[in-house]
C-alpha cells in the first residue's frame, strides 16, 4: 500500500503539489482511507484521474528508442535473445506485448515526426519488419510473431516519436 501511494504521488506531483504532501503524510502515518478527511480523499481521487493523463506524457524519445528500436530490438530481430528473456528485463515488466522495430538506425523512425510538434499519430510511407512479443495465456510468457514489410504508426510529440501506436495502420 505504501509503495502504491509513493508511485501514485510521483505520477501526480507535477499536477498537484498538495497531493504529494498528503501522500507523505499517509506514508508516515499510514492512515486508512476510511479515516481520511473528505478533502484529502477528494484530492487523492482527483490526482488519480490526473495521473492517467500524466502517464502518457511521461513517454519520450529516449524511452521510445529503448522499448522499440534499441539494443534489445536488435537482439530480438537477429534472434540473439528470445522474447521471454528480453521482456523479463525491468524496461518492459510483464506487459501484454511489445513491438520491436528491425531497423539499422532509429533515426529513420524519428524522421516520421519531422515538423509534428502537436501530439499526432503518423503512418510511415516505408515498410519495416516488426517483431511482436505477445503474452501467451501464461503470465509473463511470450510468443514471438514477425510481421514482414508493414507500415508503422507512431505518436509524435515535439517532432519525436513517443509511442508505438500500431503496425499496418493508425487507429
């Protein structure tokens, strides 16, 4: 519970400085939700909603590269590492899937966002090989699927890709 509060606070501290104080107070005193004042309860709920927006804004070009076209991607694309080994790293956690772009240089992907400063999904003109590591019915067990010659869709912000939005089309 305390770790969840800490993570919640980190995600919302930019939105509500007061919420950070409230969570530190909760952390030190460990007051149950039922005994909190209505105002603090409201702030925590409001902060939770804001944190949903904040999580998407935490995506950036550096994280995009790590998750989709960095060394891990190269290892998966060339068969040096299995999906299970790559996905077990802290970078990914046990997420439902991750797409790895088989590119020599991630700068070609970055070029898709040239001139796109507002958040916008962009579909590539060129095609790429994409490896998908998708969770099977077992928790944290992944199956590798390869998509040859498919267009990619990325979310651009400030002229940089920040999110892999899809393969084949933008939704």
